[in-house]
C-alpha cells in the first residue's frame, strides 16, 4: 500500500487512515485503468492465439489489487464514514442533513408538503 501512496496528498477534507487508503486506491486505479482495459480486450479477442490470451490473463491476475475498479469505496468527505453515503454529494446521511439545513449545499432545501 505504501508503495503507491503519494508523498503529498491532495485532500481537502477530514483525514483518517481509511480516507488516505481510499484516496490511494482511487489514484492507483486511475493510473492503471488503460492497461487493464487493454489486457481485458486481448483476453476477450477470440481471433488472437490462445497462448497470447492466456499470458494476458495471467498478467491481469498478477496486477495489484488496488488497480481493480471494485477497490475504491464511497466515503464521507466530512467524517470518513463508509456507510450511508450519498454518492452525488459524497456525504453521509447525517452530514448531508446538517449541511442542507444550514444551507451549505446549493440547490437543496427541506421538503414540505
């Protein structure tokens, strides 16, 4: 994990170890995604020789787990919570409610009918 971590993090939110780890996963995924897509294309291309496809599959399996799209997790930028996070706002339910009631989220207001 530390092999991928940047010396200076470009985070502007609450920071704990889980946030740093998630930030690292997102950066590594972003950097290696073109390579993973190329390998997946080679694996699925049936016109290529079987040996080439098998080598590409082996390379893909040996890549670090942080390069997978399933690794990054939506976390609250205010508190670092991993559950109950609204993906559009990247905030947990409670933080979203507090910020919306305080008027800090543009275009959001309390519903009443």
